[in-house]
């Protein structure tokens, strides 16, 4: 006799069954959530636009689909040249070219201070014209905003129902709308545009300061390379003289034949160095020529004494005169007014509305009389009750814009502090370096004289003499470079602290129609 076994389930099978049950319930729950989410998205798509992230992709083919033709005002001024212009210099003789050669007496004898050059540059630069045009455009936007204070007139014509008996009817309508009260909507709109105008005014000042600084620094670099070219020419002359001494002594059998060979290598190096410095000089001259519009190769530039005295190097910077700070502060005001303007859009607008209509070829729909006229005057109140959540999003956007503007203001402030402090340290350390370089120049000059005497007595080699000659001119070049480093740092400091218009005498003058009054 067989005994039936009682049913049993192992723990392993039980855990498997429970896992399947949980997965089934989770899957059904997830499907329900996805279904509800899809319904929610479908409803939202009916009442507000979908989120578009296409702005993160830039189509370069569309952005570059244009042709450029330079403005005729950018054409450079003509220069009367002599007959030697156009003749290319031979590289073999390039090192003998000095700054005294002339192509045009009028240009050669022309002396320009940095102030005069800056005033010429700002009057013709198209970057300044661009910001001034943008400023004028923004000024017109203020009038657009103010138009909300004035009556609005509309005129039109309506016809009858094309499927009815009055299809030939024509009704001419004139409607006038005068805003009576809008809780400050127009006022906030005008304030926003005025604050944007302040931003654009600061941008014009910044553009003027940029061009002024570019011009001043270009002139300082030209003077730097003119000094280094002169030193390089002296080096060529000095090394060539030593080569000639070594050659004569070798021919006379006093010294080794290797001495003139070694000296010749130093001569070639000095010529190469001179060519490089002349190349740098001509590059800077071409940059300045672009800024001023005429050839500056033979012009003589003067650094005014007040370039340093008016810079206020150790004064506390006046932050409210710096264009970047002015623009950043105005951007905060723009964000505030935009936020207020968006918040006010929730409130109704009360207006006085008047209308006049005249029916032709049919009955007036308001009176029912053939070819009749009708007029009305009424008070209207309107409000944007719901805009798909746009108002709340705009308020949120304006709030973040205000935070960004405040952070930008603080960032600009820190950058100004960092730049001014760095400039002061750089000038102080460079000034100390100049003192050391002056002592080095004096010591290398004495060493050069002693080595030459000892070489003639056979106690020094030609390499010692050549090295001392090269060290002397190198110390001169480093001293001049350090001196113009200070001038360049001062020019940068003037730009950072917003003193360009004062130092370069641009106040109370019209720059392309834009006048700066301190």
C-alpha cells in the first residue's frame, strides 16, 4: 500500500517564485507610471511648447553664409613716396639699413605724441562706430517703450459672410485705444530700455578705451624695437671691428688663423639678430598703420611725461568710472526691471476704447441700417489670465539673470584688483631690475675695454673679447626692454582703471559723434 506524499516547496523555489512575483508587480507599476507620464506630457504639450535643446548645436554653414566688403572709410590715406620706394632690400645688406633712411620727407619729419595718435585712431576705428550704432539703436528702443503712454490707432475693413446674403457688405472701422492704468507696466518697460542704454554707453566707453590702449601700446612697442634695433646695429659694428682686428693680427702672424673664423661667426649672429629686431619693428609699424591709416615707418613718436603722472599708479581705483563696472552694474538694473516688468504682466490693463465704423454696400451690423455709421466709447480691462506657465518661467529667468549680473560685477571687481596689484608689483620689481642692469652695463663696458687690451697683449682669447662685446650690448638691450616694460604696464594699468579718456585727452571731444563729458 502506497502512502501519498505531502506537497513540499523548497526555499530555493520559493525565493524564485517571490522574485518573479515582485518583478511582475514592478513591471506593471512601471507601465502605469509611464502611462500616466505620457498622458501628463501630452496634456502639457497642448497648453505650452515643448522644451527645445537645439540651441546647443551650431550650424557653421549657416553662420558663415555671407560675404564681406570693407567700408570705404577703412581705406588707408595715400602717401607720396619717392623713387626708391618699391625697391626690395637685399638680405645681404639688410643689416646696414638704419632708421635714418627716408622715403617721404613729410612723414619723416612728422612728430606725434601718444595722445595725438590715440585721437586719430579713435576717430576712424569701425569697432567704435559699431558700438555707437548699437547705442543709437537702443536709444530708439526707449521711444518704442514710451509709445505705450500714447493713443493707439487702428483701422481696417471687414466684409460680410461670403456664404450669406450680406456677402457684398463692406464695413470700415477706426479704433482708438488710450491706456489709462496698467499698474506700471509701461513705466517698467521704459526703465528696462533706459538701463540697457546705460549698458550700451558703457560699451562705447569700453570700446574707446580698448582702441586707445591698443594704439598706445603699439607705439610703445615701436619705440622699444627702435631702441633694440639701434643696439643691434651697434653690436654689428662692434663685432665687425673685432673681426677686423682678429683678421689683421692673423695676417700678421700675431694670433691664430682661427681667431677671424670665430669672430666671423659672431658677426653673422649679430647680423641675424639685427634682422630679427627689424622684423619685429616692421610688424609693429604695420599694426599701428592699420590703426592710424597712414604709414608710420618714418614718424617720430613722443612719450608724454604725464603718461606716468596721470596714471595714478598708487591711488585707489575709482570703480564707478571703469566701463566694465558701469556695464555690469547697469546689467543688474536691467535684470531687476525685467523681473518687475514680468511680474506686472499678471495685472490687468485698463484702457479707454473708442471706435467708429461705416457700412458700405450693406447694412451696418451694429445698427442694422443700410450704409449706416456707428460709434462707441467704452472702458476696457484686459489681462493675460494664463500663458502656459510663461510668466512664472520668465520671473525665474529674470531672477537668475540678476544673480548672474551680480556675480559678474563681483568677478570684474576682483579682476580689476588683481590687475592693478599685479601691475604695481611688476613695475616695482622691474624698476629694481633696471638698477641692476645699469650696474651690469657699466661693468660689462669696463670688462670689454680690459679684455681688448689684454687680447692685444696676448693674455685673452678672441672668444673672451667677443663674449664681452656681446654681453655689453645684451645688457643694454635688457635695460631698454625693462624700461619699456614699465611703460607698457603703465598703459595697461591706465586701461584697467578706466583712465584712458583722461590720460589721452579724450574728454570733452566728439568721437565719431559721441561726446565724452567727465
